[in-house]
C-alpha cells in the first residue's frame, strides 16, 4: 500500500496549524495560547495514531513538523486582520484536511497490517483527533458530539470509500486517495454550506408506535 509523500503530511500539518491558530485568535488567546492550540490541532491526531500503533510520534522524530507549526502560528498572529477574511476559504481547507488525515491514518494502519475495521477506525481517530483537542482547549463544543453534524460520519465515509476503491477494487493508490479525499471534502462542504444534518437520534420504539397507529382498525 502506497504511503502518501511526506510533503503532503507536512502540508496537512501546516494547514492544520493555521486553522488552529485562527480558531484561537477568534477566542482571544495570546501568542502562547495560539501556539499551543496550533500545535495540538496540527499534530494531535497524528500523535494519537502513532501512540496507538506503539510508535514514536512522527512530530517528535523530525523537527520539520514543529517548525511548520511555529511558522504557521506566527503567520496567523502577524496577518490575522487579513486572514480573518478567509474563514470561508478555511472551510475548504478544513474539509480537505478531514479527508486527507483519514487517508494518512488509514494507510499507515494498513502498512502496519492492521485489519480493515481497525484501519478505518484509526483513520477516523487521526482525522478528528486534532480538532477535538482544539475544541476542548478553547472550551467549544466539538463537532464530534454535536447532534446531527456531518463530521465523523464524513470521516467514516471517506475511510470506507478508500477501502472499497484501494482494497476491494484494487485501484491504484493515488487514484483511490484522490477520489476518497475529494468525495469526503465535497460532502463535508455540502453539509456545512447547505446545513445538512443527520437525525439527532433514532427511537425505534417510537417509530413502531407510529406505524401501529397508522394501521387501519380491524374489522368488527
């Protein structure tokens, strides 16, 4: 299974740091707070993935990851008035990162020869981990537990699609990666911009009661 080039993971780390920095600045964090939130957002999911794989986190093995985080955090602090106008563009970045991190985590899990369900789970953890840590630090309600939010469900869709394309259909890995990331990003953007939501909950007993109430009464 082809692993994505390191520059893609480095780019994902940088964009994640920029997104985290803007979230922190919007909440009024100081410079150190921005740096802390940027770091957790960008490398948090990857660190959780590597710890679950019993491997030293990539962000600690190479200084280029943390350097990318610092550079993007400084960029956000210096240019926050201009960057604050790009929140709609950051929606696109966040949607791309969601699919990209799923594929990054899933491919690494497959490289460690994990079973497919475990690999999909690890891809989801990698994708949503950084955002969850960011929201907890900022005291915000994370999309992971927001009712009806198409967030984790999109990550699951991306992982299953990649498995179907790369494993079941044996498509070339670059094609499977591209299709999975684009499909997940499009679904996430559509959900954000068109306000698509899943049902907040599903009550089977209530549904059965409604179906029984619609039945015609028995003949006398």
